[in-house]
C-alpha cells in the first residue's frame, strides 16, 4: 500500500488541488480532539464504537453484534441519525453477494451491548448492500446495493418497523454509497464511474427518488461519499484509486490524493481527516486493523478488519 500520500499530505497526481486541502496536514501544537468513532469490523462481524483517544485494544464503548447468520456477516456500513420517535438510531448494512441485510436499532436508552434481538427493522437485500441512509421527514430509508440496485423503503408515518420496499432503481451502476444533503435536499449516490443526485417526492409509502441534475463522472468504482464537517458546501468521495473533494454548487471534483483502496474518508469539525484502507484488496474480508488520521497519526484495533470508520454524529454536514 502506498500510504505516504495520505499520511504526509503529498498531492501525487493532484489536479487543481488548493494548498489547504492536504490529507496529512495537522494543526500546529493543537491537542487531538476526542470524539466517538464507529467501526465496521469484518473479523468479528460486529459494529463497534471507540473514543478517538481511547484504548482500542480494550472493550468497545458500544457494539451491535448481529451474529453471522441471516445475511449479517461482513459489516459494511453504520451511521447514526436523529428521530423524534426513537431518539438516536443506528442504520447498518452487511452481507455477501446474494445474501445481505439492512437494519436499524434504537441507540437511545438501549444500553451499550446490542444484538439482533434489538432490531427495530431489518430487510433481506440480495444486491450486496454497502450503505444505508435515512431521509428525514418522509419516513424513508435508502439502501445502496452494489449489484446495480438502489432500494427505497417507506413506512407508516415515523414507525420504522413498518418499512417495506417501495421503489427499486436499476440504472445506477454499482451503487456503493448514499448520503442525504440537508442543505440542498438531495440524495447523493456514488458507484461505478458516476456521482448522481436524486430529489425525493412523496412520503412514507409513496416516497420515491427522482434523478436531479447532471451526473458527475470520474475515474471510477466509487466507494464512499461523506460530508466535510468543516464546510457544508463540500463532500468527500473515494474510488479505488483516488480521494476527491466535491463542490456541491459547481459539481466539480478535485483529486486530493491518489491513494489506493480508501474505503472511507471524512474530515472532523476541527479539520482532522480520518480514513480506512484495504491492505489486501484481492480477497475478503475487506479492511485492515488500522484507522488513519491526518498528521501521521493512527489507531489500531488488534485483529480487526475494519471496512469503514464513521464519526458518531447525527449531523448530515
């Protein structure tokens, strides 16, 4: 793996990258912020939360362990969203081609050790689900299935236990990541060589996605799309060989790194970048034991195979 471009901020092959956007940059003499980080660990088949500055060799602060049956092996995604009915919820996906799962658990008031019995809702997703997002105010959930499927689930009012599939989109190539943009009321999706936006019509069981705007094309095999928590006008996108900054207004992508196999990338409110890599991309499980941070820092969970690392926040940007 060629980690140097991420760890030191080198801009190998960058195109028009502003000098301030360097993945390895850190604030001079600044203390490291402490914030919770969620991991999808494919070695233990679990979703775990640790503090940024905590002991990652100790027990996690929170976990969801669904077991290895019923499509829950190989976790791919976890994110947290705020609801009126349940408080904070965690949305997750896992699985293998032909046998995957999407699910939701209530985090608020539910303790710190959850299992499949705590699920509010789950669905079988055969299209190899890699990501999930909740659309606020319309009681809808969207799942990205990398076998050319975007699944939309609608329910009765705010009751997520009633979610059922109400739309399947089949013309988006290899969707790997979905993200709601509450600034522009758009759903961003990346997969294959495309970044696409959808607006939402209807609500509950009538919720539908409608393509909006011109597709953005890039080198391809898009993997992740995340907010820049320092700038609501930008997003971060990764594919198999690059990390990009995306300007939402101009829809322009700028290469900021040519690092290979970055599975997740995000920037915290204080400017610290966080990302995960796959050191053995040719064979599953996907991911390694280490999460990387700007300034040459890292945290390692011994024995883990971490696909994604997510900031534990309910904020969309």
